C-alpha cells in the first residue's frame, strides 16, 4: 500500500520541537528495541507508537509494518532522523512525507539557529538510481544580504551518504562561490563518488563553484551561462610575518586550484594560472574553448536566483552580467528572504507610528 503522511505524528513532532525536546547533534539509528520501548511495558501502546512515525500505509493499527519513517526516540526529535527521512522519502516518491520532514527541519533550524540546510537553493534528492543536487547558493557559511545560509561540506557529505547507491548524480550549479576549503571538500566528495557525476552550470559557476564543477565526469553549461576563475583571496591581520604566512597560503591554494582546472581541462597549468591572475569571466563558448566544460546546451532550465558580483568583491564582472542582475526583480534574487524582510519593515513602521 502507498505510504501517506501521518499528520498526527507531524503535529507531535512540532510540539516536541517547540518544547525544546530535540537532538540535532547525535547520530541517528532506529532499532527494533527502540520500537519496543515506544510500545510500553505491555507491548500494546499503539497510540504512542504511531505518533513517532511520519508515514503510515493504512494497514492494521496494531502492526509495526503499518508505520514507517521514524523521526525520534527517547522523547526527542532527532535532526539526523529528519534528514534521513528526506533522503528515503525522496527516493521512494513519498512527497508528502518528504515535505513534512522539511517543515520540521525548518522549525528545528529556527530553534537551534542553524544555517546548514535552511537555504532555499540547496537540495539533494534521489529517485531510483539517479540523484539530483542543486547548488544554487553560496559555498560555506554564506552571510549574504539577508544572511542567507551557505552550503556546508559537512552536511553535503551527510546528504551524499544518505542517497545510498545511485548510478548517476546530476549536480546543477548556480553559485558565486565562497569558502575555498568548503568548496574543495565538496569537489573531493563528488570526484570520489562511484556514480557518474554530470555537472550542469545553469547560470553562474564562479570562484570555488567553478572548481566544484570540475568534479563532473561530464560538464555541461547553459548557452547563456558563465564561468569565472580567479586566485584565492582573503583577509590578513597581524604581524608582518603572519601576513606573509597568509600570502604564502593563498599562493598554495591558488596553485592547487590551478592544478585542478588543468587536470580536468587538459589546458596548460601556466595558462590557467594566467586566467586566474586576471579574474577571467568566460561565456559558455569561451569556457568550452579552454576545455573547462564539455558541452554548451540550450538554456532549458532557468537559474533560480541571480548574484550581485559587487557584493563578492569581484573586480571584472562583465557589464552584461551586472545589467542582468540589476534587471532581476529583487524578490526573484532573494526569494522568500525579501518577503520576510518586507514584512519586518512593515511591522517596524507600525510600531514607530504607535510610539
């Protein structure tokens, strides 16, 4: 029978999170003994048992097999349990359960202040043997105009493991880049994965996001997409010796990044280093000319959001890109974040009038 959302269980989980009864740090597992504890000392408390499972298939109410997708135990909601549910539910096509787990994770993130998975533009899910990843966000801790969370390697790794055995991963990219170490970790995770990885640059792959794209066994770019490469940069504070150490580290990082581009593209490392030194912005055809992508494809999928290059300190962003960003409606660029900010501003105006 098809699994349906157990609305009562979702309500129970919400009340537990509201009451502070959650664990978002411990690993997740649910064994037969955990289920037995829920049934109580007499083994027949099915009402208690039922409210710990987001899925049910309409079978007998007094059978364990009727219930699926447990989200907690020992009186607590487990964050990792909810993440496991999202992975399994997406694989099995249990859309309502997938969405419910997402709502609960959003609620949990608000409680914990986490900025790991609340981003509107990061998603990973599997259907059968194929997985799809959306990297439509900054890489790392984020910190955009509205405090958007970024995509952290730690949680990317957890989600990648939770996909299980898949034979193909479609990784869709529209990102201005971000933290070098987080991005290199994500690159390594994808490059080492046994599945065929196909990277699709749907909009922009800039900075470390372009390095992540190099993990693809096949790299496609939309015909109106762009790629940007540059040297690693950062901020240094301290003594002259400490600043020199930072400069040496940045040189090493730039060298590693150049080698990554060169290995994937077949372009000479010195040529790649020159492109990076000059902060080079490339059209789809130019990126293909340098061997950094394999195919230029029709722009069949519109990118979910645009990024303002000025905000990231990019010095040579093409005027066409700047004009496109300026023409993008703000609510498109920042999605729900804009609406939240507008609501907050409206409330402040009301309070000001009442004062």
